C-alpha cells in the first residue's frame, strides 16, 4: 500500500512541470517582441531594397542564373548552423542535437537584422536553456564563430584575388590593402592556435573572457573551420552566378566573386546597420563597377540581398518542426554544462 502511494506521488511529481524561474519567464516573454522587431526590420529592409530596385536603370537579367544562386545560399545557411553546432558541442560537452541546434542557430541568424545584431546573442542565450548550457557560454560560442567566420572568409577572398589577378577597388582599397594582410596573418595564427593547443594551455585571461572553466582539448576542430570555408566557397558560387546574371563573362564573374565574400564580413562588422543592410550592397557595387557598370552592379547587389533575406527566413521556417528535438541532448558526467543544470 505504501509503495503504491509513493509510486503515485512520484508519478504526480514527475508529471507536474517544474516552476519556471523569473529569468526563464523573461526569456519566454522576450521571444515575442524580439520576433516582431526582427520581422519589422526584415520588412523594412525588403521595402528599402525594392525602392532602390525601382530607381535603378533597366538591366538585362538572366533569371535562370539568378535562380541558380539560391541553391548555394541554402548551403550557406545550413553550413553556418552546422559549424556552430559542432563548436558548442565541443565547448560545452553537451551533445546538442543536430535538428534543434540547426533551428536555434537559424533563428538567431534572423536576429542579426536588429540594430547592433542584438537579437543574435539574445536568441542563442534563451535557446541554451533547452540543453542546460549557460547563457554566457552561448555568447562565447557566437564570438568564436564570428572570429572563425571572418578569418576563413578573408583567406578565401584574398586567395581568389591572388589566383585571378584581381584587386580591391573603390574607397576601401587603400585601407584594406594596408591593414588586411597583417590582421589576416595574425588572425590565421590565432585560429591555428585554437585548433592545435589544448584549452588548458590557453592564457587564463582568455578562458575567463569566454567563461570556459572545464574540458580539455582544442576549442576549434578542423570540422568547424571546414564548415566555414565551405560557407565562403558557397558565397563565391553565389556571387559568380549573380555577376553573370547581370551580364559579366565567366572570367569577370570569378574575379568579382570575392566581393561577395568580403561584403558579408564588412556588413556583419558594421554593427549599426541591421543585418549589414546598405553596407553589403555598397561593397558589392564598388567591386562590380568596373566589370559590369554601375546599374548592373547595383542590381547584382540587390538581388544578392533579396535572395539571402528570403533564404534566411525560409530555411528557419522549414527548420521550425525540428525545434522540439532537443530532448535527446546528452550531458557529460562533469563539467560546466552539467554544473549549470
């Protein structure tokens, strides 16, 4: 009799949802205004692009090539998300599920359309509760991803410039030609250190900054870096297709494609512009000016933005059913993630 009562008591306790903390309730309530703000900025960006499109000169567009540029853009979204899942697994020791982890990162990517990209870390921090990962570790993972993303993009862009005999054009050229090489070399060395050295050998100030207080082995795996190299190769294909779509030859398109790599980097680092809107278009337009002319360069930049806006939103919508697939996340027996729970 007593065992029956205790069993019933246990079952009732397990079936009763745990009381949410004030922080959890705040995160839940923040989702709605953040979602509305993001949607508003996406609509605003789309409207601004449409107005620029209407005001641009008539340009002959190969819509088949423009449509083909959608395919690598889907790959960009997915490999960015998969690279982050690999990294957060390595940083936290939690086996974040591929499905729900991909959905979370895609949702956070839409958050970059808020001013200063504030939506991106907030969405990641709120989503970390699914896996018992501390919010600060989610933010640290984003910082590492941004660094890896930038370094990989710089290497890809300047390698293609070197192979094609291309060069930076426009007002950014003097600044980039002087500052980019030493910064890129230093960044490559830093990335290699994160891939080779055990995290226990990292400077204490670096570990404190990223709030990493456990685990062993390098923070970055070759697989994470490979994901972001693939992302930038997709950007090259996307850019080459759009450049040919507005009238460039294949040779001109290949030489101009690195601008589609540099543009998202500069746009992301321009924190004030939501999603880098305006900054990305300016970089692409300047880079394509000599090969296709000002009107076609602007059209290629606008097409790129429209495609990336649409694909960002649609890939997240398609991934939404995977959101609940977080129950199979597994934690290590010890470490910061376990302690957080």
